[in-house]
C-alpha cells in the first residue's frame, strides 16, 4: 500500500496545472499557483543566468495556500501582499516574509514552508449552490486601494485593502460564473468582466450599480461556434481604453467600447481561449489558447504569428517589467515556459522538486 500511495503521489506531480503567476514587488521572484493549492516561488535572476544549473529553475520554496482547492488566481497587491484566490476566502500573504524565507534556502530546494496568513476575505455564497464560492480572477486598483475578485457566485466582489472591509455594492449583473476581470485606468468605465453567461461587461466604478455596456459575441453569426458553446473566459481592454477583446467558446472578437459595435473576428479555428493580453504595449492582441499556442493578432484582426508552447492549454502568460525582460507562460503542465526573446521558448521552470522529478521519471518510465 505504501508503494502504491507513493506511485500515486509521483504521478500526481506530473499532472499539475499552473493557473496563474505573479511577480514580487522587487521583480526578483515569480510565484506560481497550481491545481493542488500550492504556491511555488522561483528566483528569476538565478534561473536566467548564463551559468545556471538545473536546480535554479526549480522552486526555492513552496507553501500550501489552500488545502481543498486549486490556486485559481494570484496577484501582487499594494507592493506588499501576495494575494491568492480559490474556493473559499481570498487570502493575503506577506511578500517580505516569503522573500526572507526564500533567502534561507538554496535555489531548487523546493523547501516546504508555512508562512503567516495575514488576512482572509470571505466570499458571498450563491444561494442556489451548497458549495463555497470561488475566486477565479483578482485585480487590484492602487488608485483607491481596492481589491476586486471575479467570483463563482456571479458577482464581482470588492474590498478596501487598508481596512479589509467589503464594499457594500458588489458588481452584479452577470447570471453565471464571472471568470475574468481587468482594470483600465485610462477610461471612465474602469473595469471589464467576462462570464460564463456569454457576455462581457464594462463598469463605471464611480457608480457600479449596473454595467454601462454589455457585449455578447454569440449574438454575432461571425463569432458563433456551436461546437464550443457561448461561454466567455477572458477579457482585456487596450491601453487607450477604446477597444475590448474577449474570448472563450465563441471566436475571439474585438469591440469598440463607445459604440458597442464588434469590429472584427480574430480567428483561432480549432481553439478556445483561456487568457488575453491587449495592454503590453506591443500593439498586438495575444491570446493563450487550447491548442498549445500563443496567437498574436493586430488590432485589425490580421494574424501576426503563432508561438508554440509546451502545454496544451495556456492559462496565463506574464511579461516582467522589472530587472529581467522575460515572458512566462503556464497551463496544464507542471512546467512554466520562459521566453527571453519573442517567438521561442528559451527554457522552462519546473514546479517539481529535484527528488520528485527524478522519482517521477523512473515511475513513469
């Protein structure tokens, strides 16, 4: 029985999904949340060094953020907190403590730590569902110190992070799980959301009682893909605040926000979409999809390029803006792909410890 359990644990290590990543305030560390409720921390400078060793591309430390839930989302907030979301309360951890613990261990140690939980913010339960609600996406507005969570209770919940107090007026209007939210600081509406109800909405955060615009890709025959469904999983707004792009089951679509008109379809014929970026300053829309690719488009809908990654579903990608200019992509794999220049994967970070990696290779051979 002991050998069987060990074999199960080793195989589990190979079937990890990394849902999202967050950069430390100093830019030196990358946190990754996975399907077993763990957060793994990597030292980026050591991983990218020319003379690096394999161990430097494995976690320095790991900790259990949730016992009975994946880490669906995590972000850095207020240059101080690592915030994690899953089933149940949203949790806040100290980056200072996490970095201090990283410095106590050698690169690649994958040492299990138990950091102090600074605070937790409860989610409102959905009346028709017995299970706890989950946070699918988090974002933080540093202008007014407010944390937002896209939740499985059909709401976008808000808290003042200085006091931890919930803001009474949660954003309501979606009729199914809210899967993604994004802030836009250059436009009056402030926040956009995507839901499994098939709509993307924009909200004026000054009077959030109702969305000011709603977009439904499945209402456009050019975007309908019956084989995938009408649900939406991701949304982003460009840096000008004029254009919204959303994806999921329907085709990826670009909308002019003020007029409410769809302007073009960004075609990924055989793939659904898990994550979109339209704010990286490149002048492109980049979509992480279910075909193991990053799809790059111009804002006229024209395809620019496709980049192959080492996972089937790309759930998140992130470009660092401090110290090292890296793009990291994660998904349904225990490995995180790292790009040092556009177009190809330079190396991978592995969420597996050295011992687990070696034993798993033997067990699966």
